C-alpha cells in the first residue's frame, strides 16, 4: 500500500486529535506523527521510537503530553530495527550497526553490507547474513545453509531458515542439526520443552525433536505460517495467512482452539499480562484485541476512530502503543492502557471473533 503524508497545518492538527472510545479508552488523544513509520514501533526507557525508511526518527513519550522529538539519523535503516537492553538498534545500507537511544545515535560496529536480519538478544543484536552469523560478541560463524531469517531461541541458541531448509544452532553459533526440505520452506520457530515448533511457507506447522530435529508431528494449516509463540509446555500458538490464530496441544498436534480475525494478522504477536495473553491486529482493520492463551477468549478490544492499524503494537509499562493511518492518510500514535489480568472481561463465548475448539486436551 502506498502511503502519502504531507505537513499538516495547525488547524488540521487540532482536527486530527481524536480520543479513543471505551472499551480500551486511551488516556490521551491520538498524537499526530511528523513522520510516516515504516517499521514496528519500539519502546525503551518510557519512550516510543518510530523509524521511517528515509532516515528520520521520531521519539514520543509513553506517558504525559510532552511533544515528540524528530531527528535525522546518520543513515536510513534497511532492516527492521530491534530492541535491546541498551536501546533500539538499527543497521544502515553500509552495514553499520547503530544504537538510537543516544542523540545522535552511537555507532556499535560495522560488520558490512548484505545483512538479511537483526536478531534481538540479551546484549547487542546478532546480525544475520545469507552465509554467516555475527554473534553479539562480534565473532563470525559460517552457516550450514543459505539463510534469509533467524530468531533467538529460549535457550540462547538460534533458529535459522531459508528457502530449502532450517537449522538449529547453539548459543555460540555451532550447528546442532539441519532440517532440509525442497517443498516446505521453513519460517520462524520457537523452542518449548523438548521440541522446536516451526512454521513453513507451505502451510505446514511442525513439531521437531529439539535434540536431533526428527519430526514428531505435522499440522496442516490454511496458508503460510507467520509467527509462532510458545504458550506453555502443553500448548503452542501460531498465526497464519488464512486469518486464523490457532493453538495446538503440543503432545500430538491436535487443535486446542482457533480464532478468526478480520484480516491477515500483523506479525509478530505481542505478549502482555505477564505472558498470559497476547495482542493481535489485522491488516486493513481498525481493531486491536487481546486474547487469552487459555481458550482463546477475547479479553479486551479497542477500535480506532477511523483508518486502519498499520503496524504491530508495542507493549511497555502496561500500555500498548499502536500506529493508525487515518482515512485522510495521516499517521496517529495511540497510547492505550491495557487492563490488568483481574480487570479483563470473561471473554466472548459466541459470535464474531469467538474461539472454537476443545479447551481440554483430548
């Protein structure tokens, strides 16, 4: 979708300050942004960081009515920026890695151009190239297959994937095993218990033994798998391009519940309420909803006054920050207080957006 944005006059600015309606009432009006964000917002130290593709950064306080600050970056990001304990980081076209928490941004390293992904870790981001991985400590390790993406697993290791397979690496980048396939085209994955759960572009969701990569079970979904989230040792959640969120029992890969959303789910899914719930939004839609992992019940929902949600939200300090493009093609940032676990509704049990499936393991 092509999005145009010009400088608004003071009158237009005032006319665009809209307040969200309950449920999910925003504590302040939507903030008219001065840039058009191209990447998912990041939160750090009580602020929301928004990057565009032209090399500009806008920082908005998560609380209060202080004005946002807009600045020029040393260069434009070429990959989605990521959050780290030291602040938001981005990489430019020359292969330089920057930390945007300082003003001006500070240079972290210069691993070189050609990277395909940044992977957030407990320290500096890992940098993924088609043939190698730059670890947070700066060491470079060769990859066992041509790579187009990667995620860090819960044990500190990595899952790398490409068009013809995937591999599990340990925390030092050594390959433990590979999963090759000419047809499945693996995507993102997660580690939970003794298994790795991976999606594929061909709509197969697979459980692999963490020790050796052997297949435990496969579940046929309705389209490419776009995000995977471990719920607990017994259940795993994934989003699919067929507009469904599905939760499976991990023992045999049977459906626990599924929810249809009004559009393609904007990845990634965002955890909240201490990992007991998650937020999901659909492309082309105005609604942001919170679902419980236990049964897929809708606990809370918020609808933008107009336009559509552009990017996945970011959650920090009990609030969700979400970017909405109005019907006049102007970007607004809404900061939404999220309900505490004991304040969430009991959930929808029927009608649009209700979960279907068995809540008890068969």
